[in-house]
C-alpha cells in the first residue's frame, strides 16, 4: 500500500481535495475532471461497493486502521495522510467524518437504457440546493423509485454535499442528466410513461387520486425551490398532481414532498 504523509497544504498531489467548500468552483471543476469526492468512511465504502474506482484516499492518521481493509483492496491507489489541522487547511473545513476519497465518475447511463425497465422515475427540474438533491435521492432509494433524471441546470447528484446527505444512495439509484429540457419529456412519454408534475395548479389532481389510477409507468417531475415548475414544463406534462393539505399550509419542502409522493405513487400490482 502506498501511504504518503503530507507536510504542506500546497502539495500538488492532493489538488483534488483543495477548496472543497467553494461550490461554484467545484461544480464546474469536478465534472470537467471526471471526478467527485466521497466524504466519510461509510459513503466511501458504498461508492466502492457500487463499483466506482478511487483516484486516491485522504484521511487523518487515526482513521488508518478503520480503513485498512479498503486500502488492501486497492494497493496501487495512493493514501494521503495528514494532521487534522493540515487537512482542514487543504479542504477548507474540519474533516470529522473519518476519511475522503477522490473517485472517478462512472460513465453516464444512456436515457433509453435507463428507462427500458423502469416503472417509476423521478425528474428533477433545476433543483439547485445540493441538500435537497441528496435527500430526494435517499427517498428515491428507500421508497422504490427505479431511476432519477436531472435537468441540465439541476444540482450535481455527485457533489460532495449531495452524496453525504443521500448517505451514498446516489450510488444505488440509476440516474442520468437530461440534455434537452423540457424537450426530453417527449422521449419519456414515447417510452410509455405518464408524466405528472408536482405543482399547485387549478386543475391538479390529488395525489391519492393519481395513486388509485396506478399508471403502469409514471414519471414524476419535481420543480425548483421557490419558483416551482416552469411554464414550459407544465405545458409539456400530461397532468399536475398535488398533496392535499390542511388550510393554511400550501406546500412542503421539495425533498419532503418527494418522499410523500414516492410512497403514495408506488406501483400496485
């Protein structure tokens, strides 16, 4: 195993881990470089179990023994070790979740292949908060969604915060980034899906009503925080659907709403 003890924060070998708190920088840099960061030993192990390949590992020495079995499986992957203060200087925050790994991004899954065997699909339109993206993936994994599709401007499911909030479930739910929005909704319809938008429109049907219809294949579109669904997307879907609520409350956080909808709209045999 190749252990490297770090002495300075400007060591070029750990450039993957620099300025991890700079969201604007990282959301551009990571996809361009074909990598992402897996934070915490649990998430790291889930990424590896999903078949993703590590570029390097990065940790404080006290976590070395806890991950020795992982390092033994990847003897040619460098392991960078440093004092907690030095690691914080490199990343921009206190590393208190054990370890990190810089991982190679997996090859994108073609949309048609992803849809071929799916019955329930979530579609995220321009959801930019990485916490919400991660929480939606966690609900999708727990509540039986077969795939998640994200619009071109949606937050990156493999951004560090998304991965962490999802508890690594972004590695177990197949997903793809759409290229034409909302044009790709037509491709989803052509694959046999009913496309429903979660939106409070005048003609929106109640969630339990759509669940009773039990569409054989359903794509549920969730709109961006604040502004909600774009008019162009609403014009492209088959119908709108809403969660019935008590007077005085008109909406839920998009991640909370997704969990309610995923459960209620699960396929009935």
